[in-house]
């Protein structure tokens, strides 16, 4: 159940990412906003792949994982408007 929750949390932050990225896109341009959101998605995905296990760093591992999933959801929401 917790695994599904960590997956689903990124979907909760997509609308927030779209709102923030839309505002930044209107103010500074869609191209730079798309680049920033793509970089955020790539960085979060890479860091998830490099994340140490629970046995290595303890309770920090799932907390970091959830934070990175939030960044992925935020970036995915921002990418949608710029890419479309």
C-alpha cells in the first residue's frame, strides 16, 4: 500500500507544477520553462536511480524517495503545458 502511495503522490503535485510553470512561462518564456522542467525531471529520475537503500541510510531513504517523486510530479505538470 505504501508503494502505491509513493507512486500516487507525484500525481497530486502535477496541477501545482502546471500552475507554477505556466506562470513562469508567461513571464520568462515557454522555452526556458520547458528546459527547467525537463532538467528537474531528469535530475529527480537520476537521483532515484542512485538512491541508497533502507539498509544503508535508514529512514532517510523513503523520505528522500518521496521528495524526489514530488519533484517528478511537479516537473511533469510543468512539462505538459510547455511541450503541448
